[in-house]
């Protein structure tokens, strides 16, 4: 599931569930909504993404590449080591800034 929230300067996409081939039908709609917005920051919240395959990675990569062409900064928040591994295998980690200070609501805060 995708939820999109906007402020005057930023857009946040909250993704929950699996980001994979089964959710591909939603990708075009989400991408179309995002590209119609004119914001300088795109934050993709992945705190509740349980699984991501190469199809999900391709979706994120396409958003980041579109963002680069439009001058957006694309930030991944709450991405797990497994999510980063998939993006790394795809050779795409350079397209994203990773929010390393964010702690997901279901993650224990640092001591």
C-alpha cells in the first residue's frame, strides 16, 4: 500500500507491505502522481516494507532517476539492510540519500 503526503517543499511516500511484482500495478499510478508534483524533496518511508524484490527496486530506481532529472533529492527512510542489498546489487545506491538517523516506530530507540 502507498500513501502520499505533501508539504510545500516535500513529498513523502509511505510504503507498507511487500514492494514486489505483485504490487507492480500500483507503481504507474504512484509514479504519475509523484511526477505531477513540484517538490524539491522526495522521502520514501520504507519502515513497514516487509520484502522488496528487483521489481520493487526498479520502481524506486525509476523514481530516483526521475527525481534527478527534475532536481529532486530522493531520501530513503527506514530501509533495512536487505532493501539496501537489493539496491546495491542493482548498482543504484548512489541514486539515494539514506536517512540513517530515523528510527522506525517498531524499532527500539538507541540507548
